[in-house]
C-alpha cells in the first residue's frame, strides 16, 4: 500500500468525473460565473480506466466517483463497468444528489457499482429549495428509494449543516435512523474557492458539537460505536434503539488529517493532493502524451509523496483555485 511522507497509508482515490451539476447548493456552486470543463478537458472513460488500473497496480484499493454530479455523465455506466471489473478493486462507490437514480440505480448496480452516498440537506421542501436551490425533495427521495431497491447499500446520506438554511432540520434527519438502517452523516461546512460559496461556508458554519447537542436534546443520548475504522472520516454514533447510524464529519472542529487515506483526481485530470489546499499534479498530459500505465502509477506515487500533512483552515488557508463542485468533496 502506498505510504505518504508522513507514513499515512493512501489507498483511496476519489475520482471526479464531471464538474457540471443539476443543483446549485449554496456552499458548493455559485449561480453565476461558472467555468465548466469542455468535454475535451474531461478524462474519457478509457483514460479513467487507465488511471484506476495504474492506481491498483501501486496499491490503491478503493474508488469513489463524484463530481459535480456524476450521474450527468452520459457514459457513467461505461465508466463504472470499466473500473468495477478491474481486478483488485475492493470498493467502488459514488456520491450523488440522487435525482437521476430512479432511471439509473439498477443499471449502475449491474454495471458494478457497490453503493452510493446521497446528498440530502433537509426533509422540508421549502428549505431544500433555499439550500440546494434546484431540484425537489420528492426527486431526491425517489432517488434514495431507487438506491435501496437496487441494493446500492449500505446507504449513506450526506447532510451539510448550514446555519439559517437547514440547521433546524438536523433532528428530523437524525430521526430517519430510527426506522432505516441508513447512515445519516452531518458534515461541517468548509470554505473553498474564495468566492460566494466560501463566504457562505464561513458565515453560516455550525460546529458538529452544536449539531450533536441539538440531536441529543430531542432524541436522547448518542452512543459512540466501538468499531470505528481509523480511516473513516466520520465519528459514528447510534440513537437508543435506532436501526441506522449517525455520523459526524468534522473537518473544521476536529480535523482527521492524521488518518487521511485519500487522493483526489479532478475531472480535468489533475491529482489534487489535499481537499483544502491548491497543490495539484497533472496526469492528463502524461496520459495524452502516451505514458505507460507504469508512468501513470509513478505520477500517482509522486502525488502521494507530496501530500501535505494537514489543512490550515484555522489560519484561513484553503483551496482558492477550485470550488467544491470542481473537487467532489
Ligand atoms: N453532487 C454530488 C453530491 O452533492 O453529493 C457529489 C459532489 S458534492 C461536491 C460531494 C459532497 O460534498 C456532497 O455530498 C456534500 O455533502 C459535500 N459538500 C459540498 N460542498 C461542501 C462544503 N462547502 N463543505 C462541506 N461539504 C460540502
Ligand atoms: Fe451539485 Fe453536489 Fe455541489 Fe450540490 S453539493 S451543487 S449537488 S455538486
């Protein structure tokens, strides 16, 4: 397994396959001034397969497709098939807003996708329109049901807690775990890109300590689960008698950089070394200049070796050049 210069085992590649989206969440994607990659900028399905194969050869084991909204990619099924069939792939998951899953879930499962994380910030239709801006609760809920029916499980729901938008909804969302064996994960806002989304993230930030307290006040004590995986960015809890799990992902108040196991690939073919930092290493040019899989693997190992020790949000340092929709979370 590849080790970075701080001894962390890096075996998880998050692959952004598109930077377009059918929603415009207030903390991720501005309404105007968007600069999308052209189709020629994006890595093709064959190029993505080559990066995944090279990654497996140097010891990577897990992949996640993300975006933007990965389900908007017309060749998504081909991408899943190509990566899913590579020997050595232990996990192939996808993060999505779920809207297109009713049409895709079964076919994705057949193509080799194991599971999905679905982004849902509130169960209140009006507040959903404020925070995710396009799309409806009905559509996302239909996506969740389609994912369950297609066995894209264990199902995880991602909730980004944003003061004044959905912070009063965390109790209802946590309550879903009483009846469903889902993982509902509350994520602290991160400022990326230096623009209006970063300003929302900074001004509307809610600490997961407050979110946890709010949930416990209404629903009872959360018990920390004993079997936490060190590389899991989420601290996992359970409500009394609940079927599902409540996760707290707290990159701002409790950074987990010491256990980071991930590398990111942007849709336009750059290894992005840390979510909250601008350092990148171009792999697309290497691929298009005829590099062998071995050379691609070496580029990835160089990226792993150059990973920074951690983020410096506390000093106001973050990724300036890209917004979250260009990195995939
Ligand atoms: N469109 C898909 C979605 O929304 O799940 C995949 C891409 S999106 C960038 C991946 C995840 O990033 C989302 O599920 C959301 O939880 C998270 N996210 C987006 N912007 C964020 C921000 N500013 N801070 C923290 N998490 C964020
Ligand atoms: Fe789109 Fe996901 Fe960003 Fe929301 S968080 S705007 S769904 S990419």
